[in-house]
C-alpha cells in the first residue's frame, strides 16, 4: 500500500488567525511575512472583474495599506477560517469609517491560494451593503 504524500509547509487555521490579527493591528510588516514572493491581492472594488489587482510584493503591500488609508478604523471581527488543501477561506465582518464619515459594516470573505506555506493569492469579496448609520448592525 502506498503511503500518502507528506504535505510540508501546510497552512493552518492558526496561520489564518494570525494573518487576521495582523490586519486588525494594522501591521503591514507582519502581514507581508505571510505572503509569497510573487503574491497577488485582488481587492473588493475596482474596475476589473477581480476588482483592483495588485501583483508582486510591492504592489500588494501598497494595496493592503490602502485599506487602512481609506478606513483608518478598519476592523475585521468574528473571523472563521477554513482550509482545504492549497486553498482556504476567512469569513469576517468588516467595519470601517471613511474620512467623509461614511461607515461600512458587512460580512466578507477572503479566498486564499497557498503555496509553500505562504499566501500566493488573496482574493477579497464583501457584501454590497449601503453605508450604515453609526451604531447600526
């Protein structure tokens, strides 16, 4: 009987939780330690089918930082993480307030592709909910 191949550098739910924690700390240096050298980030909004795509470490870093520039109080709460082989999903409630006072609160998911124990692709999706009044759910 053939033994199953051993997966090395497998990503865990704890890995995704640590990634989520870095987002909530607004810690760009920590976030980038989770990303592959040739990483991609597809943001929730943008002109293309995949939203706005950031390719390579420098662009991904800039794209991640843009989230905090757009929403200075950005937070991702109530996370749930799932992993299946080289893919995973993190589901959370995103909330943040833009400079003009517009507040967003909606469930979202990040769909991940992993390679060699790192995130190769982060593809973000968020419910298209109208802005909410402060204090609303």
